[in-house]
């Protein structure tokens, strides 16, 4: 697969790199590492994200390569720029959010590079997916490591390591394979600092973030004798705390800490009045199967979905689906 991926990149001079809406460390890290490689090879590469690069990931972009999508401004003609458009860390075009219209209208060759569980990706001219990989940055590491003699450039190594940390939950989740640990060890041996990376990713909370965590956890809901637990956040809650959707990062992990919990959920209201859910399973329950019922997906133990319906309606429907899934998976 990676040989096919190399051939795809080699065929194009101007490559646009994007990831899913509300980018995370894995998508951003993979994009920066690939951009560094492409630029060094003399190709043109741009990275565009929506709505913006999160504060805790800005340390990965010291060169200022990442552009925040401005559909009515600088990116009005974005679809016409590339001859290849690569979606990283997602294999469903709609997950690009506001970028989807430009993606749909481009004449560029369209491809995805992803590690999530998904049916055969649609809407692409080429797809490079491997659900056995722990992260999209693991795929990029596997692609770059044999092609670069000696140590990787520091920018590239840092981006890849941060992506591995981000998608494995600092190597706590079930996708923390021996292979990904070997990759991380190699990057550390090349000079990446684990403590500095952890601090940059996870130790940058604001008072607003702590307030919204407290408000959400104060309304925690337990179902099925505590096997399913969830918290919810409305737009009014965010406003009351002076918080943003970015501040909700990792909130779903807090209720999963309760003893006896099998599935934890975070429900949140989006800026357009719709709703989204993030689900996390301790080990036995397939939450990817649940999220796929709502047009979402991800991993077996960590998935999400976004729906064009009110928050209360999504909570009720997902709760029923989770409880049914618990019944199937925990017999």
C-alpha cells in the first residue's frame, strides 16, 4: 500500500493536505510530516484545516504552514490550486465539514490516508487505508522512515511522535501495539522529548476549560447499573463558562474513570444547533458499531458521530443504541 502511496505522491506537483474537521494531533502531525517531506523533494504542499489549528497543537507548526480555512476569503479558489488533494486521518469526505464543498468541486486527484475502521471509502480516486495501524502518523512514519537516510528532521520527528501520543492516549489505549512503541522509541532516540510533548499536548488547560469540565461532570448521568455513563454540554453551557468546543477535548475520558463503566459518552451541541457524540469503551463493547448507525465511525473502542438533530434527541437515540450494544457484547 505504501508503495502505491509513494507513486501517487510522485505523480503530482501541487498537493493539498487536509484532515477532518476539528483537527487532532494525529491528523495534524501526519500532515506536517508529509508536508516537510514533500517540500524537501521540491513539490508544493499546503495544509488547510477547519476551523483552525487548536492551541495545544501550535507547537507542531513552527514554520506557520497550517492555514485556517477561509471560504469567503483567502481560500475562495482553493479547489483550483492542487493537482492532488489528500484527506488524512479520515476516509469519509463529509468529515471535512466546511471543506467538503471545495473537495467535491475540485478537479484534482482525490485520495485518503487513514487507519479507521470503515467500509470501502467512496468519493476518492485512490485510497490508502490500513485499520491495523495505531494512527495515521504510524502510516506516515512507515512511509518516511525507509525513504530518509539517517535521522528524520526534528520537525518531522516531533510531529510524528505527537501524533502517536495523541491517538494512543499517551500509549494507554488498546491500539498501543508493540509496533507503535518501537516507532515511538525510535523517535525518542532521535531527540524527541516525551515530557515536553506531553506538556504541550495536555498541560495547557485554561480556567474556562476547567469550568466547563466541572459543569459537565456535575450533571453526570449513569444508566444500566453504571455500565453506561454520559455527560452533555450545550452552547449555553459553553457560553456560561467562557469556553469553546476546543475546550471539550478529552472530557469524554473523565466519566470512563468510574469503576464499573463499560461505555462513556460526551454529547455536545454544535454551533449550528445540531449535536455530536463521542463514545469510549473500556474494552468489551464495540462503540464503532453504535456510531456507524448515526453516520459516524472510528475505532472499535473510540468513535464519534455528528447528527442534524437536537441534542436531546441524539442523547435518547444513542442511549438506546449503546444499551442494546452492551447487551450484545457482554453476554
